[in-house]
């Protein structure tokens, strides 16, 4: 495998080599479960799912961990606003996240550690940081002392002085240095908290991921992924803690970050009215179309989201599924992933190029004349699509999808009318058969009569 990945730490593309040729470790920051995920949250879900699929084909074992942050100020605020226990909020939105991720075609990760299940590991890490002189207790808080790491800022490529000057925040009096960040903070009686050497409290966000990586994957992992917005301060602060606790370890060998999602060129914001949850989008487009849209741009570049982008993705998938539908009578010949698709993905996950190669494979399937040639072309298309997490439905199911709540004929009503039309044709009542076809066409249902029977699709 000749995989090349852009490493945020070095700022360049580098050949990927696992520290253990038998086992790859990857950690991706998951959601804070206090609300439905938005389309920006969905991008790393899809991007790193493709990387996970690619790695699985080259290594005997890939351990992919994606965490859930289930203790956070936003969660506490959401629970208080509804007057419900915090667990009700976290379970509701963890379940919703799993449903949305599945709708986007993402495979479940190998591990899904939750912050609340790893508090002991976080306390142990904080104790180790204090013992090493990298952290200190102050007024019920424990803070990381940023000057303890000489190369702090190396991941985000920022000078410490610039970070302080650009922060524009009031510095708490108990901080030894303006850039010091919280590892542990006290909890009020109505807030979730755990016993610790520093009193009842809860961990800081940056500590959660660093401790869970250490516990579940080890002191050094191959890949750490997430959105570009996490580079600073979250990942910079994760690195600072890990490098202090294990100064002889790299912590992360390849830092991989996806670019932002914008809407009409602007950052998503509820105040601007351009904020879209995945759940809202899935009411209007199939999950696979949303996935295709997210893969249509290179993962490191900004991607401008719009309903038009999703509609274009749906139309592109229509063409691919039509190629499969036209070859429905031919069983696919098992095939490996075609070289053009694999080469594109191995070049820093160049999904736009991989999608282009996918359409070339569909064209080859359409042009294939001999049955054996068509079987081989169909197998190649399906193998390539599976690596991208696409073409996972049957053509008939794909073309029968409709938006949630859309009025019109149900699948059962359509099937009944098609059966009635077949009976009319058998009885040579062609006027009745034509009337049924016209009714279906008026309802947006297209019919195709084949030797195997009548197929239908919406739109």
C-alpha cells in the first residue's frame, strides 16, 4: 500500500507507515452529545470512514476509536433548559448520532469510549502531570502550565505570544500563565461531578481525549483525526498533556484534519439562518447523496454546502444506479478495487478523483456488450463503490426513495396499480392499461417494461 497523508504537524504530505505493520491505531474526535449533529460534524464522520475502509484493506487489524463527549457545559445547560437528567440528554443525542452516522453509510468504529466511563483514567493522567511539574492545583481547579512544554504551538504552527495576544479573554487570577488551560474544574451541587484528590468536579475537554487515547490505544497512535477547528486549542492541548506524561513518546504520528463546511461562502451560524443539521437534510435527500456530496470536494479544502450540491450528488448517484439497474440481469464477477480508484484514495484521500473514476467504471459497464465483460465491469464498479461507501442499496430501493412526509402514492399502492395494469394487458384491455400508466406518470412514477417484469422508479 502506498498511502500518502497530509500531516498537519509537518505541513506536508508524507508516506504512511504504521508503527506496527500488523495493527493500525486511529482516533477521531466524536460529537458532544447535547443536540443533533450538523453537516459540519458529518464531514469527519464520512472522511475518516473512507480512510478506515482503505486501511482495512491493507492491514490485518485497524483499531478505530471515535469518542463521545457526554459530560460538558453545553450538555448541562441543555438538561437544565428541559428540566431532565443529563443522562436523558446524552442518551437521546448519542442515539440520534448513531442513526445519522448509519444513514451516511459510516461503519461503526472499533471502539466508542465515553468520557463518563473513563474518569479514572483522566484523574490518573492529571496526577501524573502534576507529579512531572506540568500541572498545578489552584482554587479547586487543576491547570496545565503551558510553558512546561517548550514546543507548545508546534501542531497549530502558532507562537505562544501570538496565541495569548489573540485570545482576548480575561485571564483568571489563579493562572500562573495566561495560556494555562483547565484539566479539572469544580462542579456545583446540581452539576455532574466525581470525587478526586482536588475535590468533587469534572474533567476539562482536552483531558478527556488525551486520557482515552492513552487508555484504549496506547501512548503513541498512528493517526489522530478531526475537523480543522480542533487543531487549536483542542488537539494542541491534547498533545501538550500527552507529551508531558510520556516525553519519550510521539503521541500521534500523523495528524489529519478535514476542512470547514461553509454555506454560501459563509461560516454556518444559527443567527444567519444557514445552520443545517444532518437530520434536517436527511428529510430531503438520501443519506448516500449527502455522503457523495461530502466526498465531492477534497477533504482538506473548504466545502460549500447547499441544497443544490446535494441535488447534484443525488443526480450523479442516479446515473451510477441506472448503470447497475440496466445490468440487473447479470451477476457481478468478484473483483478487487480498480487501480484508478485505489490510487486516488491512496493519494491523500483524493475522493473527487475517485468519484470521477467511479463514473468511468459505470460508463464501461454501460458499454460492455458480452455477458462476461458486463459481469466483470459490474464487479469492478461495485468493489470501487464499496470502498467509498457508495452504491450500498439495490437500484430498485434507490429509485423508490422519497423525502420524508412527501404526499403521493405509497410503494404498496404503486405495486397494486402495476399488478392491475399487468392484468389489464393480459386481458387485452389496453385502454385500461394505458390509463393506469398515465396515472402513475402523473404521480411522478416512471415505468420500464422488461423481460423480467415491470420496473418502476420515482422522479
